[in-house]
């Protein structure tokens, strides 16, 4: 009877568990509730066990259901991996490159990599999306992009479906305008003093996205979803915040921003990773871009991290 088990039945089983009800599973999968019920009954018949306790109002797993749930999730994950791999094998024609790049990634480094890639793959079609936080991995999950350059400290959208690989680092600095009160405080500035002032923080523009608060010390936060807007607000003296050094090198040289030395608060480099669907085999064009962007000698000198330990923060 196990030969009659289908992937749709397993999806229905997992959806009921995740949503806590048959109706919720129907909404998630876009199917009729009767179809979900039929799939669960067929699965129970194939396994010759009851997966849910029918004596409770909420979908409550039996002992057998709890035992089989991890297996169901694993089968679904491997099936998606196989589909992704088959799609990679079937890909043909002109090279296609679809990549989501986090807004914090060094733009000059990205452009240099794309310039070299264009010379080596002149017929390649490029689909480039600039994203923040979890936005890139969401595009990978939705198969809009094959790759995403993501900040390591941003929570993973779906670890079962996406894998990450280290790419490169960029140094972060703490800044404010020369007119800001923090600029006149003797250095180094203690964290409790920073917390008394408005901190400007970049956040995701996905309303349901999981947020990260690493590197946030301010009790009064101004949230923006654009890195350029954050830089402008800092230069206007409206708050303090962290930015990649490669982005503000000219502002620091002109005196439009000043770097704040922190006391007893380590801010490590911003680590970037490549996110891709599990089972996705990189094309030659994709592999070459990853190679180009991961070369440390290509990153502007001021963007390279100091040899220190500790995790960075997306703030």
C-alpha cells in the first residue's frame, strides 16, 4: 500500500500539522477542505495507522503521526531538491543569471564583477534585484532568483529549502553627523550613551518578515527600508547608526559624517553569504559570478574587515 502514497498527500499532512486544522491546510494549499480530508484518509489507509485524533476539535497528532511527521517533511524537502536539480539539468539556451543582492553589499565590487562577467558571457541575460534582509531569500524561494547575496546574521527564511555559503566580509562603522550631540562626546562613547539618542535602523519592507535586532542599542529607533535614506538622515544629524565603510568613505573624508569609537561594544564585520535552493546546481555563469564576488582582493580596501572575531549585525 505504500506505493500509493503521493507527495500531495504528504503535503496535506504537513500543512494540517503546520496550520493546526484541516481548514487552515486547505487555505494554505489552495484546495477544498474535502480534498485535504480525503488525502489524509488515503494516507492513513496506506500507512495503516491513524495520524490524527478525531476526538478533539483541533487537529491533534497521534503518537504515530508525531513519529511520521519528520519523515514526511524530509520526503517533501528531497522532492523539491530533486525538482530543482532537474530544472538545472534541463536549462538550455543563452545563459540566464537571476540574482538578488542585499543593499549593503559593496556596489562598486558588484559592478566590477558584472563587468568581468559581461566580457566573459556576452550573451548572458541578467536579472538583478536589490533587496533588504530576508527579501533576497524570499525571491529564491519563489524562484524569481536563482541566487541571493544575503547578510549572514539575517534569519533564514526556510533552512530546509535554502542553503548558504560564505562569500565575503565588509567592515561596519558607527557614525553620526558633526552637528549631532554624540560627535562632541569624548571618545570612546559608551553604549548607554548611544542608547539615549535616536538610532536609525534599516528594516525589511516585507510586513511578515522576521526582524533582527542585532547591533541595535538605541531605545528610540527610526526605521527605514532604504540604505540611501538612512545615510541621508545620518548626514542631516537626525540620529546615529552603523553603515558599511565602503559606502561612507567619501562622507568621512569630507567631514559630512564622523566615526564614533565605541566603548566595550564590539561590532564585527558584515558577513555576506550566497543563498540558493537546495539541489540547485550552479551554471557556469552563476559559478563565475560567485567566484568574482568572493575574491577578497576585489573588495575595496576600506571595506575589508579587520582580523577580529565575532558576528556582525545588519542595522
